[in-house]
């Protein structure tokens, strides 16, 4: 697993990489590098490879690209140092890896000779495949992201396959209730030993009969006339197919919730980046103002130092926000089952939609009527009850009709029609307790599903009540957060004016900046929680795909 952290050291942004730089990890580092370089083109970068345990050919190619774009590569250990020195073109200088005595050099030469002598030629003939061009950025609204996930997400596709399997199980159970016909054609030669048939040999009689030819062509058929057990099993399979269909819908609802939550979480990360950029711009302007006042002899160096410290703090927050945005985009790509190299651009933004407060009891009733999990469990309960009836009704008689018709003779031209028809009635008298045990077991299965249904009813009610409480609180929170941002902006403006006029120091400005940062974070968090609570309420009432899957 690859771990990437960033920190600001001596004017450079240092990317510390830990783990194996191979396979998917190379793509992840490439995404992170290109994103940071695009957001901070004037920044100087260093890549610390001291925590890297292995670098493959694609990882080396990426490091060459990073070094070619001006980044400094730092490494320790013989292998990593040699790779970095090969990329940068610098020879080893007095390092532990560069000091070799004669015996060590001879051993290295001997090892290289063995490698060249016994390794397959194809090993050295292979070259790194040319990297494919990156696909164009994919722009998605929330509706488009949900639609794409419902089509491509593996969890939803697996659920649809399981529903199709349940439908085929229903057809298999139905086939047992329908008549069956088979066609059989055979032509064979027979020679029989009469002595084995009678148990002894009779004088004057041949020992064998034949050989003679037997030709037979015809159809056999069978059909259940009365078998309640088969009928109950078909009903159970039909309920199972409905349960599978509802389970697939429940999986679609869950996929929709995951995508919506990840999408609005990514929007929150993007909003944090934008707010951080705005605060960096404000901190830069305040620092420039303090520096100008210091040059004019009005301000002090302490004021400029405070402003510079605040500027660096805001830059650090911006770096963290950018990394969080990248991770959120990676999570969304995984849910959408996209190519790891595909860049995403989200076209929506966090918004506030004031909706009427729903009634709790009406919402619970709506959830019980619409939640696919409830419908699936109800269908499973019906299937269990039908299987219980099937187990009990094994004690009843069953009636079956069977028959066959054929053209039979010693050759295909010397035959006559033959047939056999029969009706059979079967009544179990003693089964060793099997029927009773199966009936009891099926009854216990019914009780288990009834307990699950009661538990799900309480769970749905709790989810609806919890979502309503969160929705009410987040609606009020958004109103308070909007007012807080407005007041914080006014506080910053007044503090800047007082500092500009020399009435107060920039401590007031720094305090106002911190208050604005907190108010901005509160506003973004409140909008996120409001949109998330709307999604949670839609999921609790079974309206997720209806609301977001347009």
C-alpha cells in the first residue's frame, strides 16, 4: 500500500512516499503529482523516496517525468540511490553504496555474468510499453454519476445477476409441474444364452437364441396429476424470485446512497479547497498590507511577522485540502468503476434546498410501503411458509400418470405399435421421522423470518426518525452558518480598516481571519450535513433512486 504525505520545508513542498512504487501505486502518485503541480505551478517540489521499498519500471518512468519537470528526488539505500542517480545523471560519491573493494567488485561482476548467462533472452529483450494517453476529463453532475454507477458498479451488477438466478430457479421449479416427454430411438442386435435363463441345459435345445435384431422408436411421457408438494415448492421459488428482484432494487438503492454520499463529500472537499484558496489570497493581501505599512514606517515588524505566520498556516491548510480532494475523487472513481487514469470534474455544487418538514408517522408508513428490503424480506417469509406447507403435505397422497408409445420390431420394416400407460398413487406410510423433522425445520425457518421482519420494522422506524432529526438540525445549522459567514466577513473588513488607519494592530485582523476561517468551515460543513441528511432520509423512506436516479 502506498502512503503519500506532504509538508512545507524551506520553501519546498515535500512529497514523502512510503511503500511499494509499483502497479496501481504508480498511478496514484502520478495523479497526486499532476494535481499538486497544476494547482501550484510556481511551487518548488521535492519527492522523498526514503520510505520506498521497491520501484518497478513504470515507477522509474514516473520519477523520470517528475524529475524532468523540476522536482528534486531524495533517496537512501543502495537500490533507490542507484535509481535516482541514474535518473538525475549523478555518479555515486563516497556513499556507503559507492565504496567497494576489489573482492566486492569481482563478486558483482561474477553475479552479473551468471545473470546474463542463464537468464532467458526474452527477459532482456522486453522494453517498457509506451504509456497510453490520458483520457479526457469526465464531467459529471450528481444525476449522471448515479446513472453511471447504477450501470457499472459491481455490487449492483452482482445483485442483478443473483436476481436472474432466482428467476431461473422459479422456472426450474415450475418445470416439475409440467408434463415431460422424451424421444428414444434404438436399433440393436441380441444373442441370449438360454442356459443362464433357465438355470440348466435341456437336451435337444440349443444353448443360445439369436442373434436377432430389435428396432425400437417411440416416445415416453409423464405428468404429475396431483402433487401438492411440488406446487408449494413452485410457489416458494416464485416468492424467492420476487425476493431476488427486491434485493437487487435494495442494492441499487445502496449504490445510489454510496455514490451520492461520496459525491457530496467530494463537493465538500472541493469547497474546502476553494475556501482555503480564498483565505490564502486574503492572508497574502493582509501580509502585503502589513509589509507596506512597515515600509512606510507606520506598522511594525511584529505585525508583518504575524501576518506572514498566518499566511503560511493558510497555505498548509490549502495543501491538506487539496490532498483530501484527490482522495475523495479517487473514492468516487472506484464507486463508478472507472479507469484509474480517468480524471473527474464535478459540475454540481453544495446547495441548500429548503423543503417542508415531513411527518414522522407518514414517513414510516411510506418507508414500509417502498423499502425494497422490506419487500424482499416479506417475499422470503412467504417462500418459507410455502416450504413449510410443502414439508407438511408430503404426508398426503400424490397421483402421477406415465406412459410410452413405440414402434417395435425385429427391423425397421417389420414392427408393430406397442404402448404402456399407467397411473400411480403414492401414499407415504413410514419415512423414519424424516417428514416430521423437515416440517419442524421449515416451521423454525418461518419463525426466523418473522423475527427478522419485526427487527427490520424497528430498524426502518429508527432510521426514519434519525434522518428527520438530522434534517431538522442541519436546516437550522445552515441558516446560522450563513449568518456567521456574513458577520465574519464584516469583522475582517472592519479590522482591516482599523489596522489601515493605525487605530489598532493586526492582532484584530488575525483574530478576524481565524473567525472567518471557522465560519467558512462551519458553512461548508453545514451544507454538507444538510445534503447528506436529505440523502439519508430518502434512503430511509425508499426513495433514493427515485430522487437521485433521474
